[in-house]
């Protein structure tokens, strides 16, 4: 795997503990661990939380990652919020991750520009980067092409392999991943990714790996070393 390959940790705090305070604490520690290991992107994907709860969690995550980046200028981790552009803006996250049926990356760029320029009222605009990082979930090569045209920075193609615990989900497979990777935008492979099968994703042309369990259930620094 090339040193420039991208790594993307997608969060799932529900896997950590039965009670919410412990889940939150452990997730924030895992986010810090991922940032210290220089994972390229972290997506806050806690879809069961209310908007207020998600914003509170995201704000703490942004603070932690920002502090680590200040202490070590070599860290490149960028924090994205799943689907909620408004929350990403309110907490000064680096960008958003969009569903395949979400608003378009072009729309996000337009909203972001208005806030950054001060033509839309937003208290945190002084802390924003004018160019948001936008990733898009894709399940077909055609969706990857649309993401590229609309201004996404990268696409996440899934599921490549059968997902643990979701046997009814039909995997797209390596052939479809290969087709998606020819479109001319960085494509990250997601779905059933392990250290054992990750090399086949890179051989198919993937620019990187996205995962929940691979990062969340292991020592992230060791995973990063293994993938690099």
C-alpha cells in the first residue's frame, strides 16, 4: 500500500457499552486515538442521536482533534459529520459525509460559501475552512461519477464484501469496485474490510479503506502501520 493511501474511521459508539456516558467517553477516546495515529478522516455517524446530542458530541470531538492538531502540526486528520451540514458548520467541523440520496456536494459547497463569506448568519464562521471536505456514500459506479461531477472530494464505495451481521446485504464485489475506481475521483472501499482482504481493494484501484470495526475494535496505530 502506498503511503498516500487514505484511511477513514467511521464511528459507532453503540458498540462500546450499554450506558450512554460510557459510550460517549470511549468514543471520544477512540477519536483521539485515531487522530494521533494520523487517520485521514473520521466520520461522526451516530444516526440515533438527536440533533442536540449529535451537536454536543461533535463539538467535543472537534475540540479534541483540533487540540491534537495544534500540538502536532504533522497530524492531518479531518473530522466529518454524517449528513448534517448545519451541525458541521455549527461546530466548525472540516466537512460532511453525505448519503447517496442526500443533498448534493454542490449544494453543500453553496451553503458553506454563504456562511464563510458572512452572507448567512452563523456564529462559528470565523473558524471555518472555506473549502469543506465532502465525502459521498456510493453503491454503484454511476453514483461515483455523479459524486465527482457534483464536487465531492472522495467517494466511499460499499459494501465491497459481505458485512458481518448483515448477511442479506448483497456485496458489490471487487469488479464493481474496480469500475468505480476508474472514474477519476478517490474511491475508498467499505464493507467487510479486514487486514486480510484490504490488499485486494488496493489492487482493484481503491485510494483507501473506510471501516468501523477494523479501527474501532483494534489498536488503531497498529492497523495504520499494517495498512501502510
